[in-house]
């Protein structure tokens, strides 16, 4: 892949990763609401039932999504920093590897990867974040439908 294609690929990936905050907003609202409902149930009705388990599951998924949103946001910030440099961003990847390695954020085997491989990893995290958020909503929707139908 030539430099022009890599530049467009990088810019497109950055634009897509910027959407992670919308996913996080949807998940955060449900997570906070679930936490409040769970807390009130524990205080006023301290019994374990399927509803409490569903709420704990939704809350856990929300925490997982928040962690993934943080990771996606970190990747986004790193990619934006690479594009802000006046130098060729390909040379910035080596410097990025050195800094990530010195902070123990990557293993030595992951250094020196080509840009498209790195961007695929970023997008994999974004898809995982979206999947966890969708699963979080699916669990609560199925639980509500199950409660109404029974």
C-alpha cells in the first residue's frame, strides 16, 4: 500500500473511531440507570431473583463497554497525534512503538507492524465495543419482554 492510500486509510479510521463516544453515551445511560435500579432493589428488597441477576449482567456489560471505550479513545488519540506531526507519519510509528513499549502497553512482538494491521486492531476494538453495547441492550430488552409476556 502506498503512502497516499495509508494516509486516507488513517484519516478514515480516525473518523470512524470518533464515533465511539456515541456508543459509549448509549451504554453509559443504560449502565447508570441499571446501577440506580439495582441499588434501590438491594436497599428496599434485598432478595436475589432473576431480575437482580439481569441487572448485574447489564451493569457488568456496561463496565466492559466503558473499558473498551477508554481503549478506543486512547487509540484515537494516538492516531490523531501521529497525523498532527509535520513529519511522515510512517516514521512516527517507530517512535510510538518505543513509547508504548517503555510504558508496557504493548509486547515487543507487536512492534514494527504495518499501519493497516494496526488500524485493523483499532477497528476490532470499536466493533467489540459496539457488540458489547448491543448485547447490553439486548439483555435488558429480552428481560423486559420476558417479564411482560409472563
